[in-house]
C-alpha cells in the first residue's frame, strides 16, 4: 500500500481516540509549567490534560509530578 493512499482517519473512527489541537491558552500553560520535565511535547500533553481534563497514558513516571490523572 502506498503511503499517499493510506489514511489514519478510518482507524481513528473505529476507536474512542480523540484528536486535539493545542490551543493558545494550552501552549501558554505548557510554557508556565514547572521545569520538572523539559520535553516540549510532554509539557503540551500535560497542559491539555489539565485544561480538558483528560487522563494521559504514559510509562513516564515524571508525569506523576503534575496534577493530572494518568495510567
């Protein structure tokens, strides 16, 4: 199968996975988080999880330092 003909949308539609864009307020929140964790992608996930709220599935124990529900 060619990559150009492949779409993840059908797979997402069959699951309960939600797509989310980072809002300006969530980006600001990510920038204001304590510097316990410096990975910008993880910080944006934490900011979204705090704003929505939503849990994060992660093996990264460092995320336990933030006030979010995780597995």
